[in-house]
C-alpha cells in the first residue's frame, strides 16, 4: 500500500493544495477577471441549487475552459487522499479500468503511475471534460454511452469515485444531515433521490466476467452507504461494504 505521504506528494505534484471550500473560492477568484468570477459564481449557484445534467455540464464546462479543474479540487485534497489510500490496494497490475466521472483525471494519473493497468479508459458527461482527458492521451467513452458495448469493451474494474451521486434530487438536503430519517427508510430514500441502482444498471454490460465496481460517495448521513448496499443487494447486486474509519467507506459491487 502506498503511504499517505506519497499520495499527498503525488496530489501536490499535480498542482493541488489542501484548502477549505472558502479558501478554494478565494484562490479561484484571484485567477479570474471580475466578469468571469461572476459567471463562475452564477453557474456554481445554479448547479448547487438545481443538480441536473445541464447545470453540471455548464458549470464544469466553464471550469475546464478556464483551466480551473485542478484549483476547484483543492477542497477535496483530503478526500482524494483517503479514496486513493483505499483504492490503490484494490488494484493489481494488468487490469482494464474504466473511470466513470473522471473529471480532471487526478485519480487516473495516480492509478496509472502506481498500479500498471493494462488499459485505463475514462468517461464523463461533460464534453469539455472529455476533450481535456482525450488531450491528455486517455481513451474516452462517449456520452451517453451505448447500451451495448463493443465486444472488446469490458472492464475488470469500474471506478465511481464521488461521481454517480453528483446529480441528485436531494433538494432539501435531508441526506446531507445527520438525522431526519429512520434507518429503515434510508435505502428507499437514497434510491429515490440518487437513483444509484438505475445508474449502475447502465454499466453492468461493461463489466468483464468477475469484474467489480468500486464506489465511493461523500455521504454525511450516518449509515447511508450501508443502506445503499442494502438496496443494491435487493436489486440483484452482490455488494461488500468496506469501512476503514467512521465516514470513510466504499462499496465493492459485483453482478449477483
């Protein structure tokens, strides 16, 4: 397992710095002219206020066309470190990996340098993101992806790191709170608001025999990931829940 200090060094080498969200916004503001800062702020408010494919694409399209894709991830420095600490030991050399919602390619770069994958393919719903990743040399799937992949397009690992839940209908922020719903209600509430089972169904044909989906989501709600595991099992998936520390967890998902 790669040491935490090494992972942090790799992130810093990509240009990331550990910042709070407020500090991240200050750093971005310093990079932009006033009209661009106002546009960034408006697009971010729209995305946070109404999470849809359209508001996501408009916000991240602006971020990538203005070269802010690393800066906007500074507030995720600790989160990315934790994900990579758990992810790297899961990956043996020679795997075919698909990174869903790959964003700036931060995780992709670390995995390629440390895990010797046979292939590493990326996907993202935003055109500007896909263009940037393709320019970095990554094989890139289109959006939307075909229902039936090509015969040679199968992956040993599909990585979903804080990506499937970014567009959701948790408008009242219930699942961002630490109380407010009975534990027994959580599986249904999570699916109703996030649609994970529906989103994962799209990727089932892309799994190679014996393949796995590794899924991280930054839920603040206690027991949310366990509840998601329950719902996915009820939907026919084989799911293992991994917890490294309170609030630090991920799911390993296979076809049932």
